């Protein structure tokens, strides 16, 4: 059962109808929990026990974190007892985080570890391949991140829930289970408590998000993926211009693919009165790398700030330490995405860019001329171009993370002509467009983004609900009719 599909649509409508049909809040939570288990079991039934065990572990661990100290301690011993109580809580928090991180690393890097281990124990490669085929639980990264956030929030003073069914429904909530957005427990649970009646405005908005997300995913991202896969799958024959087109197209594909998924997830949740966090806000129109990360995968950026950057010291310990903290956080973000060198390089590029931006901001605050330069139309265009060129270049390592692939691509970025048959086979026969026409199409997609941004953010205009109701079936039908014959999995399912 994948998003979007006819099967998922029928499943979603059935769950939403049953959710609002039952009156009691406890029954609604039970509906969400059971439906989410069914959803995950349709994808990877073998990992349902693992997810349930993680829920139980983190539920119990949070309860231990808030275990009260002995307030009957005599006054002269109270301060010593309080220090010991806080020390014990810090240790328990560290152990809880460590268990979640170790589990995530064990699964995420199992292919690397087993690649070393199979020859040592004399196992065959076929056995390793069969084992790895079931060794990657979908959604484990986002599941683990939410668990860590919950433990830290409880440690910082948020109440720990005493209802494991509520916690399980939050953790397993099927729209966000596989690829987010990352959601905090207390905000999620508060909505279930307060949203007691069906709001038809939310229903229309939810269906609109599902329809527009389907357009992003099926009609645009999956078609772009054909160009990207053909071009980067034939690196030896591609020329410099072909590589730049493929990298630029991949940036659009990744954005439309992931934001399309989030739109469908948010729309699905709205049908049950739950408003999940926004995860993208036109990141390719930002004029500096810090703003890019405030508007790209926003819930991951918030998680990195709250649970990595701030504990490292944030920006409180001087400019150089701030730059170092940014580099560490983004390097960890790169390692989280995968176990090959390209992801680490991608993270280091963004960490270095964030550090340079922080230094530039520091200098601009002291040199009025430099500050005024960035505020001029030329400065805005220049800063936008530099930011997006860096982001686009970094996608090369994200899409081609192995040294062999990104090394070959780097060698061919400048002054290399394509193979004589590349344009004929890839562009004309497979895609039906010339190289130049494909650039124009990519440019049109960017112009559509600019137009949507201007309407939503500049003019503050929104489509009325009658227009959305008219557009919803048209968008869904167009996405179903014009999608590629083979629907591709979401890119972030890999992470």
C-alpha cells in the first residue's frame, strides 16, 4: 500500500470514516493505532514486532525519566539528593538516546558491516543478499528521531504520557510513519484531544493537498526521474551539459517527490482533524544557505537545531565554535542519509556553507557597505545564484554517493562532449525531447514555483474551496492518467 494509490485512497477514506463514526476519544485512538499497524504490515509485516518493541521501550523509559525523587529527604541532605537525582536522569536520558541511535545505526549500516563480516565467517554472497533484502525497516530513521525528541522533551520538563495506546497511535500514525514530517508527541496528542468534530474546511484542504501532492509526485517528479535515471545511469556516455541538466533535474525531482509525499501525508491527516507540520516552504527561492535550511525539510532542520546544534553549544560560544558546531551537525546529517562517502561530502559542503554564511553575516554587521550590498537588487540576485548553485552542485554527491560515480561525474563536469548516440537514445527516443527543450521544461517548472510563491507569499492569495473542489478530481485523474507506467518509490524511503 503506497501513497498515492487507489488502494491507499480506499484505505484512507475507510479509516477517516470509522474515526469520525466512533464517538469516544479512546476508540478513535484505537482506530488510528490499528489502522496504522495494518498500513505498516502491508509494507513490511516482519518489522511490526520491532516497531511495537520500540514503542514500549521509549514509553517505559520516559516514565523512568520522570520518576520523582524522595522528597522526605532531610533538609541538610536535600541538595545532595537533588544533585544525584538530576545526575541519574542525565544518565538515563543518555542511555535511552544511545539505545535508539545504536538500533538505527545497526540497521542503517548493516550492509557495510555484513560486507566485512560475510567473508570472515565464510558465508556466501547469496546468503548476505537474501538477509539484506529484509534488513531495512521502512521509516526507522524518522521513527527513531521522534523517539529521541520525546525523551529529550520529557527530560526538559514536558509530561510523560501514562497512556501507551496514545503514544502508540502517535508513533505509528500512518500518514507520517514512513517519511515524516517529524512530529512532536505533545503537539500531536493535543490535537486529538481538542479536535472532536469534523471540520469540512479541513476535509476540502486535506483532499486538495492529496491531489496537489499526487500531481507533484506522479505527474512531475516521476517523469523527471526518467531523465535523471537515464542520464546518470549512462555516465560514461554523458557530456558536461548532460550532467548539469541531470543534476539540476534531480534537485527538482527530489523536492517535488518529497514535498509531494508530505502534502499527501498532511492531507491524509487533515481528514482526521490532525494538522501535521509544514515541511517545505519554497526552498529554491532562498537567498542564503541558512534560510534554505529553514525552508527545506523543515522538521528535520528543527530537529537538528533542537537536539544537536543547541546541545553542542549553538552560537553561544563564539564565531569559530559556532562554525564548528554547524559543521558537526551537517556532517552527522550527511552520515544519517547513508553509509557512503558522497553523503558525508554533501553534509560537509552544507556545513562549510553555513559556516561561511555565519562569517559573512558577522562581517556584514560590522561593515555597513557589505550589508547594503546584499540588500541591493544585484546583491539579492547574486546571493540567490550562489546559494542555489551550491545546493545544486551538492546534489551530485547525494545522487551519486559512491566514489566511483561522483569521481567520474566530477571529471566530466567541464569541457566533455557526449557520446554520439547519447542524445539520440536518451533524449529523442526515450523522452521525445531535445536537450534544449528539456532545459526549457525544467525552466518552466521553476517559473511555476516562482509564480506559486508570488501568489501565496507575495499577494497572499489562496484558492477558494469551490475552486479546490472542482480541481481535486481533475488533478487526481490527471495524475492517474498521465503518470509513468511504473510508479517509482519515494526517494526518502531509502533514508
